[in-house]
C-alpha cells in the first residue's frame, strides 16, 4: 500500500505485490488470503497501463482487502472460549459452553460440553464433513456419470480438493464450514477431473453444465481461504 495526502486527507493506494504476465487477453486483479494484490496481465500490456487499471479499481480493491482481513480476524482464533465463532455450512455459530453430553447445534449456537477441547471440536467437524461430502460425491457421481476410485477427507491447508491421476478424490474437511453451494462446486470440480485432468475450455464447460454459477462459488472460496487455517 502507498499513502498519499490531498487537502489534508490521507489516501491509501493498494499496489500490486506481484505482476504475473501470460498469454491471457485481459487484466485480472486477485486479492490473496494475505490481503496482497496479485495482478495477472497479458504480455503486451505495459506497466503504466496496468497501474492505471489498478488505480481505477481502488474502491473495489479496498472492499476486497477489508473482507479478507475481517474473515481472517473473525474465524482464525478459536480457543474454545464462550462466544467464539465457528462457521458451519456457511453460517456463523457462537460457541456456548454448557452441560450437554455432546456437541449440538441449537439456533445460532453450537453447544459444547465444558470439558471439550479444540481437538474434540475438530473431530466433530471432521465427522460431519465426512458424512456430508460422501453424500455430495455420490449424488454428483450419478449426475455426471463418473466414478471416483476412492474419496478421502484431508487436513489440507492449501487446497480445497484434488483428484489424483488414479481418480482418487481428496477433499479438505474445512469444506464443512462453507455454504452447500460452495461444497458442491468443489465436488463437481474434482469429479470433472476424472475425465479431464487439465483446466482447459472443455473442462470449464463441463463444470458450467452442472453448475452454471460456479464462478460465484470460486469467488467465495478465494475470499474465505483463511478458513483452511482454522483449528
């Protein structure tokens, strides 16, 4: 970021952390999980044009950075204390430590036994993730006419999902914190790799056939990437 003043008012300009050039045809701005601006641009576009584009998008960039900071501060400090926030299927639940035998969802609260640790909360979330993800994979496997060799839940911190050369599907358990539409996108994305290992036009056309609004879910994942660091 760069600070400047005009008539006594301090302005903050967000500048690129990195500019990546490729054969793409347009300029794209991406705010990563650290709140840094990454610019993707065609080879033929000069730096001054890129910076002019960045300057014109400052209001949008500030909103994106604010969203990343808010997500990071809100969901990455779960200490199993009363009032901590846990995301479950895209909704916020407030931890309520009380006399219950096991973890239960009640209204906007997640009721947790007094003696439970973060590890026990994580185990509960993983259990819920496994059950739901298996159901969504089974459903979309039928819809898409594909069959993964194996489906596993992982603790990956950098990838929401992956499909191996042998068609083994790995899905991050942190997906249980995402809205169902986002979960479905990751499932469809990885199942699409069973028949196409690349990210070419045919691949994205296949994804769009199943989920026409998949770009909205991609955007949500990028904005909320810090959820992968929770617990």
